[in-house]
C-alpha cells in the first residue's frame, strides 16, 4: 500500500497512533512485534546470509547431525545438559482453541539446559531445541538466552503472562522476539545447511519425506525448503486449527486463509490446509489452487501433511509455491493461463480436471522446477480458493444461476 499522504506516516505520528491502534484492537505488543518480524522476513524472502554463515561455522555444513553431535557442540560452548520431567497441560488461548501444551526444555543461567524426558521419544524435536539454544549462545550470549521452549499453540509457556500482556510497545519484548526468530532460523540452518540440503532436495524432487534422511522434523525441512530453493516464490503454514497459525511465511505474497490474531467469520473451506484439518490423511497430498490476488488470478501448488506434535496436538504443515512467475519465465502468459483455468473451475462449480493444454504447460514448469509434488498436483483437480468466503467465485456462480432461474420463471 502507498503510505500517502506521507506526513500522516511520519515517525512522530506513527509513534502516537500505533499504540492506540493496538490498544483498541486488543493486539499485544508482542503480537505486533511478530508481525513486524514476519514482514521483514518475507520482504527478504528468507535470505539471512549472516545467520547461515554463523550456523555453518559451528556445524561445518554437516547434514544429519546426531543428538550426540549437538550435545558436543553445546558442551564446547560451555552449556551442560540435564534431564527433567514435564507433563502436558490443557490450555485455552485467547481464540478459545483447546490444545495441549508441553514445555520441552528450559535454560537456567549461567549454562544449564534442562530437557524434558519425553524428548527421548522425539529425537527430531530434541535436536531442534538443542540447536536453538546453541544459536542463542552464539548469537546473543547467555544474556539473551530464551529460558523456555515449548510445543503447543502458545509461544509463551506461562499463560498467565499471556493474559497479562498489554498493547504497550515494549522495546525489550520486541528485541526478545527478534532474538527468538534469529535463534530459530539459526537452528534450521544448523540442522539443514543450505548447500548440502539443496543438493539433497534436488536429488529427491523436494519430497517432504526427505526429512527422514536428514534426521529432522517435517516442519524444519519444509521451512528450510523456502530458504534454500533457488525459486523464491514460496509460502509455508503450520496450522493447529481454524484461526490458529503457529507459523506463517509468505515470500510469494499469498493472502492468509485466516488471521492468527482473531477469528475469521467466513473462511474459505477449500484451502488444502483447511481440508487436511477437517479430514486428516496419511501421507502428504498436493493441490493446484487458483486464487485472486488483487484483481489477477494466480496458480498455486502446495503439498500438505498431517502430523501430531509431542504434546498431542493435531497439526497440518503446508508448503507451496506461486507458479505464475515460473510460467512467465518459460515464455508463457501466466495471467492468460490462470484466467482460463479459473473460468474452467467456475464452470465446473469450483473444481475441475485441468484442461489438456494447461496441464502440458504446467508439467513443463514442474519438470524445470524439479518439484515432484507439483507434478502430482497437476494430475488432480484444480480448485478455486479465496481469501474470504464472501468473495468466493463459487458463490458468484450460485448467484448467477439463481438470477437466471428467476428470469425464466
């Protein structure tokens, strides 16, 4: 959006207006900080070369680091590891979503990491926690070390602090949120170093189950795909349920299927992430979708997978790409192809087998991108999706049909 007239968007005016906006909308300062960080991350399309280099210097670009490797690295940095018992607890967040939350680890100064015994059954999560603490130690020293890591729908392990959080913009909260992001990104780079992981993805056609060969969780592998791929137009969702996105990345600018600060009244039910939440499946599945962004239709393909986290929460992970730039790069007319596919979907009531000519164009793009699940998505039906149910093209079809019936009677 254009920030015009510019005098209304001066630093002085924003410093007055933003806290008031947060107060009136009920958005906490920490939520706003995460929104700023995500916007920064998406504007850079997940490129943080300094964090990549810091991780490579520690991990020496090794794939499939073991738990023992990570404990050795932690010990070399002056960190020691202890084991404790922690149990999941039922919590209800501000959106009213029931979920279990589990404290997986916490840090006690000056240098002790306490790991939950349950992580012995979840080595990929154990490795991630260790990698995050290593990142905090290297990037911020123990002064900035996050004290608690957890799985569940809240980032804060203590829901009493969540309830007491205010809309005040606390610079320390924003700094801590940024350090948390840096350490999490560092952890992914340590566990999946850029060049070796990209080479492995190229050999495996970006299949989701590549995570098993690297010894990481599907979420770490899918997030790293958005970073290491030479194709920059990716998105990634980690969803617990309608209205609750644990993680979001939209380097391709795709609209959110729902907000994660407040519930959406009319979400579109045809997004792959919605369908997998309501109808869990084994294995992963691909979907070709057509979505209007602004006034132009765009073709997306995503791969989604159901999983259960160590706290017992059902989640859906979804990684996807915008195909329009790839179509244009191969000399095609993406807008024309997307418009034709959209018309076919509308005529088909919202979904349709992809017409032969368009399928051929998309198959060419899929082979060049070397992403197997794009090829699988092309073999299925294309689906119309929308940012909100009220503007769904499917509804427009129904309205037109109703008008036609009234005229004939």
